[in-house]
C-alpha cells in the first residue's frame, strides 16, 4: 500500500522549540544585536602644527611614526621644537607636542 508523503510534518526544529531549549546559548552567537563598541584608544598627547595650525590627538606610537626617517628636536630654541611629519596635513614641518589634561 503506497504511503502519502504530503501528510507528513517537516522534521526540522521549530522556533518555539529552540527558544525553550537554548534561550542564551548557541543561538545568542547568531543574534542580530550589535556588540557594545570598544572605547577608543587612549590618545593623551596633542600635536600642534605650525603650518596648518591644527591640533591633532596622538599616541606615542604616532609620534614615532611621524619621526621616521628623520626628526629634529630643538627643545629650548623654538616655539615649535620638533621637526616631524604633521599627522593632520602630512607635511614635514615644525610641531609642538603637549600633554592633554
């Protein structure tokens, strides 16, 4: 006697079964909620350019990158004592580095 395949229920899990079995587990990995954003990197130094007059936040690593391949520091001679690449305009110019409070 032939079986009628149209009367069968699909064997996949229903959404209410998943919610009752795993409310915070594996399905939470695939939720559509956005994670909380990470706080920005701490940038406690300010670089002020003598050419563009912009003040840009910077990290110590940014200052090292700005000084490569050449830097000149004259701390007691000028108002802008460091000759490095400005992070704002990209030109090699005299800059002043200050600590943000």
